[in-house]
C-alpha cells in the first residue's frame, strides 16, 4: 500500500484553464490513467486545458505513461492551444522523452519549479479508475499507438509490445465472449 502512495499524480487548476500536473515517483501505465481521465474530464466540462507537466519528483517513466503524455500533447495541439509544457526533468526523463520523439509535441523546459510552486498552491490527487484487464490493455495499446503516431521510428521500438498487447486483447475478448455465451444458455 505504501508503494502506491509513493507513486501519485497530483493536479492544480490555475486561472485561464492552465492545469499543472505533478508526477511523483515513477510514471507508470497505472497512474497515467489519472492524467488521461483528468484531461478528458476537463474537456468534457468545456475547458480548454493547457497542461504543464511537472516531473521534478518523477524518477522515471514507462512507455505507456509517455504515450499518455503524447496523447495529451496531441489533443492540446489539435485544440489550437500550443504545445504541452514539461518542466523539471532529470537527465533520465529528458533522455526518455527525446529518444521517443516527444520533443515534436512537447515544450521541454529543464527547470521551472519556482514559477510552478508559486502559481500552483493547492494540488489535488487524481482518482484512479479501476479497470478490467480488457480496459487496461486498451489503455496500453492507445498509449503506445500515440507514441507511434508521434514518431514512426517508434513502431519498430514497440512492435513486440503492440503484438503482445493486441494478442492479449484478443484473448480477453474470447474469454468475455465465452462468459457471455455461458450466461446466455
């Protein structure tokens, strides 16, 4: 239980639809759901969110987490709101984002913590939805597809992951179909 507490996504809503998201611990496929859900909810509520992602307390990120950042960045650009800003990176997180080509859609700034700390005083924790294995697999496929959409060279990097995830999704579909068939008889 303590481990989950050390890996957290916090957010603060600022004036003019600016949203600061702070990742604490490791950025993983599990806690990336909080970012995805928050982004979707704000848009659904009629906001035009411009995101600042603060990675000062984030040691590392997995590919699904970076895929969600890519999706948030793509959506923000589609809405005509410019690039999503990522600040306070350590050398590891900076290297990961650059390696996967996220610099095309993210405005990466190595240090901005004083501005963010003074502007974002009240952070709230994102809620993490409970997803079935089927829904988790879809989330991971979408996250990896966002990385491929950003930089085609990521297709080769993630081809085995995508193959495994799609295969897993098919197995989950068959399992669900089998359950539906059994309950229908």
